[in-house]
C-alpha cells in the first residue's frame, strides 16, 4: 500500500514539472497574446548579479516567440528595489510591431 502511495505521489510530482517548466514567453505564445507584462522578482542578494542575466534571458525567450521589448519599469517598496515589470508585444508578420497604414 505504501509503495502505491509513493508511486502515485512521485507520478504527480513528475507530471507537474512539465507544467511548471513552461516559461512566461511560451505561455503567452500558446494563448496568442498580443502583449504581455511579466514581473521579474529580485532579492537583495540577487539584484546586483542575476537581475540583468534573468532579464536578458527573458528578452531572449520572448524574442524566440516573436515578441519584442516595450518597457521595463522598476518596482520599489520603501526605497528598496523589489523587481521589474517588463512588457513585451508581439511582432507582426513583417517583423515589426507597427502596422502599416494603407495609402
């Protein structure tokens, strides 16, 4: 009986990794969102060394799915940097986010 419970728990855990492993960029692309804003959390320990790396990784992931950066807004509480709101928008088929105006 314990083996069945352990196996069931393990299967649930393993199957949840696939759902959790999807990036925000992948989720936005699956939903065909025209624009998306994500929050990149930082801590006092990571803001100097990993915040820029995480933001660069986010930019690359969104670019893979056809999004381009629109804005980065820092979020602070009581003067402390807590993270960044980063906004992206989907490029059109021509590779630009701007739609052409007919003549």
